[in-house]
């Protein structure tokens, strides 16, 4: 039976050693760049190389997080950054950015590609798509149920790594712009400021401030058998920002109960109070839950009163430090020393390393017959067993002394015995740790450089078109009213709920029609997968030319269903660099600029995508930014569930932050998720004339989300005036932000 991997976090070298001592099979760590925990200690290049050597010596693995989104100007640094780790045989890389995936897949094929939870894998089709793109493992969204995890493992034929312990995000990982939009610290760049841990209250209520976005920490030690039997390949402990005692202590307890399961899978192993007390005292919030494995959401998953941590026991910290942090791992081995007169002295070491059995023998000078005091077994043993300061720990030492029947005994200098021992240790370490350089990285790099330089059709510059997205019937009526008068809108994106709720076809008054798919698609009881299939199959007969795709699951569904219509990647699919677009260029007809790029960063990636790949690029000029997409429900947490789960229905509520800003919340009951919108719309109406004169975007997009009909008309009239006349219409009373137009993210 293949055993589940126990994967621990390592924010620094000491943490890594402690985690391995405590029983981790692998650790994940961040390098000096491109890791999603920018404020952890992290490892410099030499420390990563040392960590790989250390781990491989003991049959362990190192996975490195290269899981931030990478700007176009940074992309050129990736190859040189990764090269020394590839040469050292790094085991795997955890990645979010599609462009980073492409580089590692093409140029470092010996490194395993693991899709980060930041990639927001929510189903079988997204996992299969990533497998086709080169990933051997996915870390699904933490929101998935155990059933969904099992289904991915069984049907996608890809390894599944799942979180089992630690902090939980309120938003689907990879879809959170909250920290970014209220400042410059982006969760997609490893710098989340955690606004979800701040107080909020329900708009219009008299309730006190609470913490409705702060989830309890996850602790699944009591359901380890269920997780193993679901086929999960790797159990992941969250916490690269936490102390070494946390990683070692938590790892040791999960190691204990994993091993108990494999010893007797049929037995029930009660979690001891002592072990739970240790877990609770190791930097867990005051309340814990089993996460989403057995429920879609719930008030009982939230730390409404306080997101603070439990107190930490000094005794627990001291015990963990003494047991796991103040010692080094040892390799158990068996030794045999043969000393026969007239033959070369020999010393053999045998050990088990992972699935390998290794035996090495080293030889010295010929053994002599003793002339005075012979060397006896006790003296030989004394010298041979001196393994202090090495990684080896002999469990057994056999000594064979043969004087050929002379009765005089044998003689060998003590210095030669010491030399035999030292040589054998060096040879064994080299055998275990030196990379097997079967692949030619330089050759792979050269071939891929040719591939990456291949040009496709170049788009000609043209006057940008205006596209408008609508979420409500009122907004659609406003769009059609403006379109009848001005005919300035080239494309209308209709929200999927509007499309599914309509029996007839749509008339865009000369504008082409696309359906905007949901922010989230999951295969649960209400079966979001069937919705995507239904939309794709009925699109043409309803006058729809294409689909706006918002996640990998949707892209996978359409790919494997053979959908032949147009596919536009939304801004949440994160085309931060040209190679991200190149990774999926055969699957899509258009891409969108991510909301976190400055105008110059957006222009840089747009120019390359248009010139080198021939893919049109859309640029958002107006809309409320979706700061969070969450499986949690504000209504359910602070009020009560509407009971409309699965129905084609979306309603509005709002929360208020400590500064008095009101954040509108859309509750999508069809797919049971919430979208928390920014307090102000991002609008570039004061910048657009300058944008048009300097930058080459193919399309401008206006997103209508929470606006009523009147507000929609005002926005539409302003932007359609610009399309028709080159002069922006007045939006005098609009309170707005320009988002990341100038400030960008760190």
C-alpha cells in the first residue's frame, strides 16, 4: 500500500530540520524570490541547495514554492533563479502562474510541477487540464469536500495534495484581491495584509462589530482515516510564517496517528487529550474546525467573536525544542569489517534509503601479521564505531579477524581504520546525494528558447471596441437602450444566471453576445458542471458567440467537451506575462488584463501577447472589483440562509468595515458562493483619453455589477460617448478609485 506523504512547512532551515526529525516526509519552502510568503524568513540560494542535500541524504523531499504571479519584466529572471535548484535535483515546484508552469515544464522537465492551491482547482476538469499542461500534482481549493477530493484523485489521474491543519482563508485562494485593493500588498504576491481578520458588521443592522470573514483554523487529526481512504497523496500542514516549534510539534502528532492507521487500518484510534492540548497550544486560533471536508459553509466555521490565537504553553515549546529541534537526523546502518592477513582491509556499510537498499565497500592496505601486540575485536570496534559528527548511526557492527591460523593475530594501524571509516562515510553520502545527471538541462533550455521565440500572427492596431458585462435584468435593459441609440457597444457579456433563467434567445441590437460564466464552478449537489455544459450546448441557438471563462475548471470542461465557440479568459485567470497566455493559446480566443497591474505593466504584457501570440487583449476601464469570492455566506453567518441554494438567484447585502466603508455582497445561490465587492468602482474615465493615445488594447470593458438602471445608464453614456467621439462623457458625481492604474502591487 502506498503511504500518504506528510508535508510540513519550513520558513527557515531550523524549521526544516525539526520537521524532518518529527516525521515529515517532505517540506515545502520558499526561496529568495517568487514565493507566496514574502514575510517568512525564507531560504537564500545556498540554503535551498543545502536543504536539498540534507533532505535527499535522509530520503526526504524538498518542494519549493514559486507560487506568486510574475510580472512581464520579472519573467526573464526565472530561468537563472531556477537553474541551480534544477541541477541539484529539486524534487518539485509549487506554482500558480501559468507562465511559470510553462517555463519549468519546458526547461526543467525533471522537476515535478505541482499546481498551487492559488491556482483554484475546484474539480476534475481543471485538474485534468493541469495534468495535460504538465502538472503531476494539484493542491485543490481548501473549500472542496472530501467527496470532491476523492473524485479528482480517481477521475483526473493526478496526485492530490490537501491541507490538513492550519489557518484558513475566507476567500478561494488565488481569487482574493482584498488586501491588494485596500493597499498595495497582494495575496497573489505573498504579501497579504489579512483584512479578513478585521471586524465588520452587517449593513443596516444594530449588531456589534464581529469577525465574519475570519475562519477558524483547520485541525483534521480526528479524520485521518477518512482522508487516507479518500486517496489523498499528500497531507499538507499550513504555516511557513510560524515558529519551528509549531512545524515540529504539529508534524509529530500527525505522524503518530498516520502511523497508527497503517499499523491497523480497521482500528479506531482515539485522539488523546494530551495530543489535542498540544495542538491547541501550538499557534491555533481559539477555535478549530475540520474545514470544508464535511460541509459547504456555516456560521460554526467562523471566529465571529475574536480571531486571536490560543495561549502557548512554554512547557510544550520547550519539550518540542528538546525532542525535535536540538538534535540531528541519523541514518541507521549496518557495518562489517573484515581484517584478514595478506588481504586488503575492507569495511562495508549497508542501509535502506527510501525504497533503495544500498551497500558500499571500501578497501585499505593489506593487513599484516602482528609482531608484538595484536589488534583485537574490542580495539577494532572502538575505532570503527566512532561515527559522532556524521549522519550515520550503526545498529550493528560485525568484525571478522583472520590471522590465517598463525596464532599471532593481526596488525593494522589505528589511523588506517579511521581512514576506512571516513572514506566509507564520504562514499555513501556521495552515492545518496549526488545528482544523476541523465538529462541535459542546457540542451532542453536551448530547444525551448527556440520554441518560445516562435512568432504567430501579429494583430494590427485598430480603434478599441467597447464591451459591457451585465449581471441584472435592469442593467441589460440599460445596455440595450443605449445600444439602440448609439450602436457603440460591440459585445455584451450576459451573466450566466440571466442566461439560464431565460427561455428565449437574446438580441444584442447589433452587439455580439457572450455569456459570463460564474466566478466559481464545482461538482456538488447542484452540479455547476452541468450548468456550464448546458450553457455551452445551447449558446449558439440562443444567439451567443462565446463564453467568458473565469477559472480552470470551466476551461477544462469546455476543452474536454470540444466546445468550438469563442473563449475569453477573464481578468481572474491572471495573464501577468506573455508565457501565461502562450500556455493556453490554443484554447482561447482572447485574454483580459489582470486588475492588479499598473497601466505600464498592462501595456507591456499586452504588446507581447498581441505581437507574439496574435491574441486580442481586453482592458477593464470600469467596474467594482470582486475583492473576494467565497464559499462562505455573509447572510448565513450574520443573518440567516435564504434557503435558495441551487436556485437561479442572486441577491445583495452589505457589510461595513471599521472605517465606515460599505462593501456590497452578492450572494449567488445557484452556485452557493458570495462575491464581496470593493466599496468604490474602479473607473478610468479621467484617464481613458490618455490611454487611447498611448496604448494598444483591442477592447475596453465596462462591468456592471451592483449598479441600478439609472447608474448603469450614466456610466454607459459616458463611455459610449468616448467610443463614438473620442471624448469622454461627463461622470461628475461618480465617487471612484483608479485602482492599480498607477500604484500597482508590491
